C-alpha cells in the first residue's frame, strides 16, 4: 500500500516510479480515467529519466525519457490533477510534440551529448 501524496508533484513522481516498476494497479488507482488494459502493450518500455519542468496548483509539466526498440524518446506532458475524497488523482494531460535536442545530455545516463551517444 502506498502513502497518499500530499501534492500533485509528489503524485507525479510516484506515478513515474510506478511506470518504471510496471505497477499498473497503482497507475489505475491514482487516475480518474486510466484502465489496466491501457497498459497491456507498454511492457517493452525502459524509463530512463524524469525532468519536472514546472509544478503549480494542480498542474505538473514534465519530460519523461524512455527507450523502446533501442531508440530513445521523450514524452513531454502538462498533467492535470484533481482531488477526489481528499486524495490527488491524475485527470489528464496535454501532450507536446517534443524531441531530444542533439546537444542535450543523453538521457541514458552516460553524461555525453545526445548526438555523440544514443542519437
């Protein structure tokens, strides 16, 4: 059992950890709309890094880097959260069309620039 999160930012971080651990029950439990069948094809994803860009009120904007089929991608989302019976829950998110910049540090953890590493 998880300790309830006191802010949307805490919930965002705990949900990211749940994605890393493939804890789909927790993802569904902390969401308004998501169902377990939404995650049946996500098991081949290796989550690499989470960067929180902004967090205010009930909004958290982040970039989550992941590897799929030997290629690295970025998921850039502005997530909305709501309180239900005193508990924060993920409501939905606005996705942005983002890519990893060539001169950005590679999300794989190597400390090299992306263009000289996994690009």
